């Protein structure tokens, strides 16, 4: 082919990395010299496309540049000196960070590392349009702060108390935020406002013989809006023989900041969490929010350029487990009482793809007598929640939520079970858009279902959390 | 598009020169045409019988030089198929291009001359427990079968010749030898000319050698046959068998002009396997497994040389409907009709060639109109001379413009079987 | 093909503007960064940035694009999922890339009629998924089936592991709607078999996008088999494994699939997907039988016996679907997995007669190790991992190298080419399923004569006299359409047939 670029291999069918040519990184292009995506990692991609069908944005739009393979290609271009254009930044921003592509890739391409580095570059080297910037600021002024979030309980209070109102008016795009908060609120179990905000005790003792001492991360959204999940987690762990340590005044784990390229902020949050749990004397740090768990397991890498801190971070990261992992590791001791419900289990991306935790929640659910577990079609595709993605990119998040909702409803299950507050919210919003059709199904965290079985309480406790009742 | 320019017929004065040249080209195996050397009733002038691809190429080069129109002939069993050519000076007799050139038993492949009888090929490869998984209804040569692509019951599982032909050598109208495909089953290098030549009625080139993929001959075969009294049961019976897990090699239906209708299912495989599957089919059809023998009509076309031979195709689900419609329409026209169908979606039908021409023409017309409701086609494969004139043999042919262009590329002045094929090609 | 000189001056901006009015703003890409993500297919080594990328949704839109290209005399290339391994979807620098990834509706699944009608961008595996509830599936299963498109499969006549028993794409497509290179919409075949006239459908399948763009495809659905039995057998070397394959076939057993991997390929698969194949195997065979339960039972024992007779030291039988999936996972991820054990590698695709397998493998080993025996990695040795569809003799040698080591790339290339020569020497083919594309056009003359190639190009000229559809692919030298074959002289054939007016 005379039109083919010249290269060392002549005319052979070479499955070479995409970056067969990035000999030298060109910092005059889109990326600066602070931690650019690793050209060698970019080069691991052999352009096979196996990751495309699991990528939510490819599923939606069917365009190469909004696929993992395309985004890696854009990174390659940027490394080679292509400038940071709106289009380039837009395709990186459109990535949900769901990591389905990492699971799908047979070549072991570490897209997680690549996109994290790229997000930092975009954050520094691209100026987003004003509305986008305001929106981001508003979000990051709110979400990673459990106390501010707690204040937002109740859409109206939220709107007024946080100073958000002014921002909303100015940016004009924040109408969504109250909706999201309203959804959270509606999903929270029907406890009184004071009781639901009441903090958990600092230590819950094991029932029977103590088998382990674990710490519990209460999380921002989980703690503020789904305190029932934290309570259930503590109870289940205790019933399974754990002393549960729940440090007061835990901050954000930093996940949202990491996933959005806000490195300094992320480090600040992470450092505090590490210090809190280092001094707690626990064998495991149990997390019940998938997004938090996945970034905490990567604390070591976050501090890669601070050797001493990196060591401490890695040591703590090694203790981090999703609650389902811990429970399967321990093995059941408490009695499971029958719970005659049909549940559809939704794989949260940050649990299934980022942490590889798929079997454990299913194992826990399957072990409950009378419970029927159903699989959701296209389970590997993200629901569109992805941290705060649904706030930043509603045009993508909405159709993804609708698609997920349709697949969930098709299972005919009574309860949708998942391990991430963001997913619950996102799918709930999609159900709500479907009106009556979507309101028949209840939602719960895996650990709440287990809690109900261990305590022999009827399924209605969490089934009440149906949108119909709200 | 106006019909392509045809060359003037062979002048009497030219004949002896041409004979001499042809004799040189094919080792003296050339003669003047005799009685019976005709195509669709049209007498030819000369007959040449090349013994190799090279000789065939030389013959076609002579033909090109002298603007002879050429029709290839194997056993001549289907020479009356298709339209009458616009003219023919030279018949190329392929029977000297015969023999199984190579049988690579371990690779399940055979290379065979185009003039070889299919029966001979089956005999040779049968020696190694193998077969060409193709039912030859008429006793064809390899080349004749490829050119007209007849089909029998086992097309259901194995497909037609197009699916078994993996390589082909042929001579173009200008005497150039070309080949496509090869000796390995899996091969995607270049265009698949084998497919184009299959069913092309000799209008694209003269096939001289073919390479087929073979199959191991099954250890055991068993037919389960039952009589169907209500024609409305044909469709459901076929559907039940196809939807089952018995994987029949063939499911054919016989609907004679008189006498009982039958459906017969062929199972092939291992001893135990076939036995159990035959039981299952018998249960499905609510009959007993029987002795396993093929019914007498199996593997034969319903038509003889004097009949109007019709081929209808349709989606698998419409075979019963198509048969019923055909018999109903024929009855309305007072025509007797016999038909045989493969569950793969093909119905062959016959009506006597001495029926009233208008009635036959209307029948064909109405069948076409009926089939338009779903996907399918109605072809008149053959019809006795007087009837043929008033018949549209092919019906609508999607893609005809492209076909004309293809013909034009390969045979620009239409010397190979001119007019025998669709759209006057 | 029309020469460049004959073409009108192009105005690609004008073309882009015209395409935008037809397809809408979002479906026409001219942004450089975006265009660049389309510059290669699965053979990432060839790169050409297209001038324009379009993402049509309907047949009418594809036809409008093609007509616009014809008017402007601009070449165009179809692209499905871009997984092709021969550079078939390599764009033209001054042309339009027509991407079908948004034409991805399954229009109909008709299980009793054993057909599905799909748009060309539909992913292969999605057809089987759609038919599964009714107990049917689409048989051709390239290893890339999770992403490759039906349109791409059609163009490449793709095969897969199960094609040994069930045949290739060409045996499973009964109809196509296509936009011919003159912009006309043509339907060939449909749900019914044997459409009248030339089997243009048969020629279109495997034509690598050079005869037009498929916009709707009717495929066969097969009844899902009642029983599937899969075994994984480990052998000391590929010789014994090859012997087992021959014995199985000679016994008259036609497995659904017989796949082989050698030690190096196993190593890669282990690294990628932890498939846990038997330790110390010089070769593994995956043999799968499917069909009616009694047939499968009868033959499965026989297959095991042939494996044991040929010195299989371990035979595992998949107990359930999960285990079977694991057997296959190793095999299906093997190509991409080689990336784990080598920075760069060439995926070769050649075919030999099955019986020549042991001989050819020995020759390949000799090529890679110099004079050394099999499997050793001499100091100058280029490692070759072998993965193949052993049942039909389709080899996929993976030639490993490290581009950063001077000279390695050249050596790997030489070996890769020599393997193709071996295939031809043993009467095989230079490609079994990946196609010729841009990559192997230069090898075509080793397999075919000039006359053969010239004849093939007559077909191309019939469809595409202007040479705008995927130019530069398959054939090393384009044929000037309108050349009259042989010695006939007279009216220009295009004019005579009325074709010339069309353009
Ligand atoms: C890891 C890996 C494993 C593979 N395994 C196999 C295998 O086992 N078997 C196998 O056969 N192949 C295999 N392939 C090759 C490839 O997947 C197939 O060739 C596949 O059919 C290409 O489909 P695609 O949609 O990606 O097509 P593309 O790569 O986009 O295009 C391929 C060709 O088709 C043409 N084309 C695309 N769409 C159309 C259309 N609508 N109309 C006309 N022409 C069109 C293009 O112009 C091009 O020439 C593999 C590839 C990879 C990367
Ligand atoms: S992380 Fe998710 S959204 Fe981003 S490229 Fe990978 S699959 Fe697509
Ligand atoms: S699956 Fe992996 S190697 Fe293949 S295109 Fe995606 S990232 Fe690249």
C-alpha cells in the first residue's frame, strides 16, 4: 500500500502496540510533564477492540473516539504532540471511568492508570466552558464533605443552606442537583430526620466469639443519605463475629476527587483517612460503597511520588475490603433465616470492574434460604452513575440509566440489590422517569438484605423503599 | 439495454478451416455436428472434445478467433434447461476432461475433471469411506452439475454445490485459463469465482476442473416416512422436525399428481445415534420408525424430460403453503401437477409439457404473484419447445444490471451460451 | 480503475458540506483528533488518516454518501468495528470512511424460519444473543465475535472455531442489501434459498468491501445443539496433537471444533486469562462435539481414545458451561494475550492441508530456531507461538519480537513471510480468514497467476468501474476497467452495454 505510513516493518501484519511510534514524548502537545499517561502502557493496547462493547459511551454513540480504544488513541496523539482541543478533552470527560474496559481487555491494558493520569492533564491543561467549571466547583464543594451533605437532606434545605442556590442561579445548569438529592432522600429508609442522622456508636462488639476486629468506613453519601446501610453493615459484621470500630468524624476517602483529576484534593482527603484508620487498630477496613473501596485500594499509587507516605498508604490499602469480600473470607456463622424475595443483583462498576468483586455478593445472596437471584442482561455495562458523572454529563447518564432500568425490570425481580449508593440513586431516577412501571421494584444494598435474613425481619423493611411509597 | 451485438454465424466456407484448427487444438477430437448435437432444439455445427484444460483453452481461442458461439456439454442431461441460446456453432464436449485427479483422503478433498461423472467421483471417494455430500438427481457430470446447480434432499444439512466447491479452473471466452479458490477448505484469498460459476449455465466460462470438500460417509442412514392425508399438516410436520433436536440430513415432501402425499426424514450418523433420533422423529410425526428404507421417490425430480419443470423457492416456514398454493392453482387451470419439496425452502414441480400453453403460462404467472407475498422465486427450469416461447422462464431477477455488467466483462460479445440465462444473458 | 489524472479536482470541503446536509452535523467527522482514531483497524501498524468519516444510520444515507463520492470521484472505504487483521478497513487519505457502527439494529429474528435480518454494524455475538431465547444461534464465531460486525464478517467471509463443521460466513448468509459502487441499492437473495441469476451474493461475501457496502444482511440461524461436549487434551508436543487430529478426522468424526495451541501460546493465554491449562503441555487440543445427544455420546468416547492413543497425558472434560467457557477463554484470547509475553508480534494467517500439519510445524520451528529443535529459544531465535484451527489446517503463527531491539522486526518479518511461502508450497492459502486487504495484496501473485488476478478484477470492474470502493485492497496492481479481454475489437464494451452512461 503506497498510502500506508512508512515504518520499520514493511508490509507485515504486525499486532504491535498502538504507540509503535511514540519514540519521544512531546510536551508541547496536550500533555504537560507532570505525570503524563505512560507511553508504554498506551503501547500495550493492540487495537483489538474487545473492550468496545462493554464501554457505555460506545454502546450509546457507536463512535471510535468515545470508546476505550479511541481514547487510548487520543492519548497516543496527545503524547505525540497533538494539542488539547475541546474535542479531545470532551472525549476524555465523557469517559465514565467504569473500568469495564479493563475487565474486557485480554492484553491487560491498564486503562485505569491511563485515564487517571489523563484526567489530571485535562484538569490542568484544558479550560472548560464556564458553565462546566461552575458545575464542577459546586459539586466538589458539596459531595466530598459529609457534613455539608448531611445538611442537604431535604431538597429545600439543600437548596438554601449550602449557598448552592446562588451558584445554581448563576450557572443555570444546576437544576439537576436538587433532583439527585431528592432521589437520595427518597431512597433513605423512612426513619425520622433526627434518628437517621444519629451517628453510629464508635464500637460495636462481636456477637459470640470474636473472629476479627474491623474498621468501618462510613463514607460521604452512604453516611449522609443511607445511614441504614452503615447500620446494617455494622450489625451483620457483629453477628458474624467482628468487633467493628467506627471512627468518628471520618472524612471523604477522596474517590470523587481522584476520579476527576483533582489530585491535590484527593491526597488531602486520603491522608486524613489513612491517619484515622492507622490508629484504629483494625485487621481490615471494611467499605460498603464500591467507589470508595476501589480508590482506597489504590492509595499506594496515589502517593507514588511521596515514598514515605506511599508506603503507609499501601499498607492501609492492603487492609481494605468490600464488605462482601470480608464476609465471604470469614465464612458464615450466623444463622440465615428465610427471605422469600426475588432479587436482581446489579454489579456496581467500581466493585465488579475496578475491584473484581463479582462472585462474593452473589454467594452471600444465594446462601439466603428462599431468596431467588436473577441476573441482569448487559450486567457489565455501567448504569451511568459513575460518581458524579450523572451530574456532569446527563446527556449520557440518562440514556444509560434508562437502559439499565429496562434491563432490571425485565428480570421481574422484587428488589434491586447493589453495593453502591450512586448506582441506587441513578437507577432510581431512571425508574422514576418510567413512572408506574418503574415504581414496582424496591432497592437495597446487599448488606441490608443479609441483615434482614440474619435478623429474621421480613423483607418489607427494605422493600418499603419503593419509589411508589414515596 | 439493447441486446448485445452477435457475430455472424459461421460461414460454410470457413468450416473446414475451423475444423482443422480445432483438430490441432484438441488432439483431433473434433467433428461436424450430428443429429442430437443440439441445445434446446437448436442444432450446432461442430463438436470438439478437449482432453485437458490447455486443450480447452486452445479450443476456446479458436472459437474466439472465428466468433463461434459455444455451449459446453457433459452428459447432456440438462442441456434443455434454461432458455434456448440465440445460437450455437460449437458444442464443447467435456467428457474427455474426466477423472479424479487427486483424492486427498486425509484432507477430505478431491480434485476432479469437469467431465467426470459424479457417480464416478462418488465411487472413488467412497472407497475411502467418504462422499461428496450432494444428491445428483439426473446423472450429471461435475461441470454440468456446477453450471446448472441442481439440488437434492440433503441440501438441508449440507447446502448445495456452491457450499461444497472450494476451487475451480475455467476457461474464459477469450481462451484465457483462470482459477480461483484452491485445495484447502478454508481460504479467503481473492474473489470466490466458484460461486459465480455455480448455476451460471455456462455463460461465464468453461469449467474444466473442480475441487470439492468431502464428508465422511455416515455409518448408518435411516428414513422415517409417513403419509400425510391433510395437506394442511405438511407445514406443521416440517416445522416440528426442524425445531427438534434430531438434526435431520434431509426432510422432503412428495406430493404426486395422484396418490398419497408423503413426508420422509433422513437421519444419518452413528448406529446408536441414528436409532434414537429415528425414534424421536417417528414420535414427532406420530408414526413408526419403519425399515428405514428411502421411499421410491426420494432424490428424484418430479419431472421428466417432456414436462414443464418448475422450481419454487420460499422461506422455510412457507414450504407447506407454497405446495398447497401450487396445487390449487394448477387444479384451477385443469393442469395436473406433481411436486417434491425440501424443507430447506425449495419446491420442484412438474406439469405435463403437452398442457395448454396459456394455462401453463398463467400458472407460472400466478405462482409468481403468490410468492411475492413472502420472499422467494419461481423459475421454469425447462419446458418443451412450443411452450417455452410464451413463458418468462426466470421472472424478476434482482441485481440483473450487475449481472449484465459481469457478463460483459467476461464475455463481451456473448459467445458463451448466449441467451440461455437470465435477462437474455 | 480510473487513473487519478482522469478525476475531476476534488473539493473535500464541498463534499463534507454536502454530506452534512444529508447525514446531519454529528454524523460527519472532520476534526483531526477524531479522524485520527479511525486511522487503523485491528492491524494497527498501517495508518492512514481519512479525510472524512461518516456515521450513517440507514441504507438511504449510505447510498447518498456513495453517490456524493461518485460525483466527486472520491474513494471511500467501509468500516465495521475495525477489528480486521489485514488492513481491509484502512482509509484512503483523500477519501471517506463509511463507518457502520450506528447501523446496529437487529431488524428481525425469525427462529422458525431460521433467519435473522440485521443491519451491518450489528455485533456478531449479539445475533446469537438475540436468537438464544428461542433456542437458536448464529454459527460463524470468529474469536473476535464479541465485537466484530456482521458487515465486516460478510466482507471478510470470516470463519471461527466452529466453522470446521458448520462452514464459514458465506454458508450462513442468504441475503444482502447493498449499496453498489454506483450508489444504487441492490438486493441479492433474502430469506429464501437460490435466488435467480448469478450468485452475486456468493461473490460479494468475502469481497472485502471492494464491491459495495452491505447495508442489511439476512443470516441463517441454527438450532442450538442439544448436547455439547468439550475436552481439553494435553500432549507432549504438537506432533502428537497433530496425530490425534488426523486420527479423529480419519475415523469419520466431524467435531464442531478442533483447536490447537502450542506451549508458547499457552504461556500467553495463562498470563492473560489464567485459564489453568495442564502444566508442561507442549500442545493442547480443544475438541468440541455438538449435535444430538446420542450422536455426541457415541463419538465423544472415540475422540478421547484417539487422544490417548496419540499420547495425550491429560484429558479434561468440561463438566459444565463455566468450565467449557474457561477452556475456550484461553483459546479465544490467545491473539491479544500474546501482548503479555512480547512487546510486539505479527499475527499470521495461512492455510495448509490438514495432513501437512506436523511437517509444516517442524519447518516453522526450524525457521524460528535456526537449526535448533522445536521449542528452544536460541540466542538468535525469533519465537513463534502457534494457535490454530487444526481441524481445517488454518494456522495462526504469532511471530514475537521487540521493536526496540534493532534488527528484530526485520527478522520477524522475514519469518512471517517465509511461513506464507510454506503454506503455498504445501498447496494451501495465504489467508484462511483474515483476508488479503492492504497487507497481503503483494502475496497474491505468489498464489495466483496474472490471468487469475485479471479475471477476478473483471468482477470488480463490473461492480466498480471507477475503482472508488476500497481501492488498493486485495490486488497488487489495479486493472484498468474497460480493458477488453482477449483479441476482440469493437465498440467499447462499457458503452455498448450502456454502463458508461451510468457514470
Ligand atoms: C483478536 C482478534 C481475533 C480475530 N479472530 C478472528 C477469527 O477467529 N476469525 C476471523 O475470520 N477473523 C478474526 N479476526 C479478524 C476480524 O475480526 C474479522 O475479519 C472481522 O470480520 C472484521 O469485522 P469488523 O467489523 O471489525 O470489520 P472491519 O475491520 O471494520 O472491516 C473489515 C473489512 O470489511 C469491510 N467492511 C466492513 N463493513 C462492511 C460493509 N457493511 N459492507 C462491505 N464491506 C464492509 C471493510 O472495508 C474491510 O475491508 C480477529 C481479529 C482480532 C483483532
Ligand atoms: S472506563 Fe468505562 S467509559 Fe471509560 S473508556 Fe473504559 S469502558 Fe468506556
Ligand atoms: S481490549 Fe485492550 S488491547 Fe484491545 S483495544 Fe481495548 S484496550 Fe486495546
